C-alpha cells in the first residue's frame, strides 16, 4: 500500500509518499517540506493570505518532487490523503483541492485527514507502539493532552483555554525583539539567562481543572519587560529563562496529573507510553522535564524525530494508511469541506483551543 500525503494547514507546504510493506512494516519513501519562515519573518508570525498564496505557487512542484523521490508515478499510489483541518482555511483549501484533483485524475480514493490525527498516530509510524497511549501535543496552534485509544477513537483530557504554548513562545519573542519563529530563539536566549530573576506565575499549577492557560504568563512577561525597559541583552536572556522555567513547571504539573490518571484508568497496562509531538517538543528544557516525569511514573517517553514532530505530510499519509487499514476511509473524501476547527474528540464540551468552535471561539 502506498499513499500520497499532502499538508498545507499552516506555513509548511509538504508532500510525502508512505508505504506499508508486507508484514505491516511502514516505510517513508519521500518527505518533502518547504518552509515559509522567510515569507512571514518580517511580520513576527504567520500571515494567512501570504501562506495560502505560497501554497498555490509551490504545491504542484512539491508533489512532483515527492513522487520522484519515491521512485513512483501516480498510477502506483493506492490513495491520496490531505489535511482537511484544523488550520488556516486558505491553506487547507489549496491542499485539499489539489489532492481531490490528483485523486480524481488518477482514479484513486481520496482521504480527508484531521491534522491532529496525523500528530496522534505518528509514533505508530516511527516506533510501532500499541494502543492505548497518551499524547501531549504542543505546537503553535494546539496544546492538548489526548488519550489515543485507537484510530478514530480519542479522548481529550486537557486543552488550553487561551493561547497555545507555541503561540505564547512566539508572542514572548516578539515582545522581546527576538526573531521569528519564537520558540527556538527564546530557548537560545534562555541558555544565557538567570531563571530565578523573575518570579513569573505557573498558570493552572495545582488546579483541579486539567486544562492549560498561558495568557496570564504572557501578560506577566510584558509587564516585566516594560518595567525595566530599555532591555539589555542580559535582561532579555533572564526574561526568557524565567519564562521557560515557568512554562516547564506548569506543563509538568498538567502532564503529571494525566500520567496518574492514565495509570488509574489502565492499572494493568504493561507498557504505558507518553508521546510528545509538535514543534515545542524540540525544547530541551521541556523534553528533559517530561522524561523525568515519565521515568518516575513508569512511562516510556517517545518524541518522534523533529522533522516528523512538526508539520509534515508523512504523518498525513500515514494517518491515511491507518484509516484504510481500520476500514475508516469512507467515501466522502471528494465532498469534504475544509474545517478551520476540527476536534479529535467530538464528545467533550467545546473549550477555547480545543479545535472545536464554541461560544467564545
């Protein structure tokens, strides 16, 4: 089985071919990702109109390269899978319409894939883990803890009630005059800083409510920066270090609750696993703390390689394969409409940041 995957939900234009070999062994035949960082850097964040236009200009060529790198043509694929949400709707339209056109021309099935499901299932592509397991998704658009029970079977245990963690990193970087993307640059500056200089809050720490919140921390950073303006390089480093340790502590508190909840829910599970995905997972301070937590609670810690942790099309192709194997492909791919919000868990009540439109979203 070979599936062509397409990803255009934000500011990466990506295409990939993933194969399922005899015996169920997956293989990434190609994985092409074109970043738009330079196009958006001057604005300190992603501009949806610029992103959509860049996808239009690049996607055909990216698909062509992905097929060439895989050593196949369209007649040799078994299906086309494309991200249909959640994300920036302009980019989603470009990717989904392109995928529909390719599938129709090649007479292949078309699968509309949830971007979050791509992240949720990546560890099965890279590490072959079994269900159930916990997923911590920390990216520019999402901060969630999800119980992954099976393909198409998810329970959202926690989400952010305001900013996603990656967004908080980007906004902090912008306030401090650091380049976009914010996450790597905040981490770099923090390496030279004093994490004890500023007593930033640990949002939601100790709260019975399982969710995340980062807007108050972002406000505290702005107030601290304004109070000592103009900022020296050391001031910036100290703020970044203090911000990063506050984020790490708050995140660890929420994850600890989830690990304990998993053990209560599945007391006889032989090999509990925490999977961490999303760009923020590359942060070494956060990763180290989460590894400590997992070790203390008897969990394996899995973070897919960075190129498969951030937005990519291999995870979309793989999600397509998983859905085909599970008999969940359906026949509505050609009629599917892009969704800017599309929760994995459709049962839980709407919460800002959950990927589902609610009264305040």
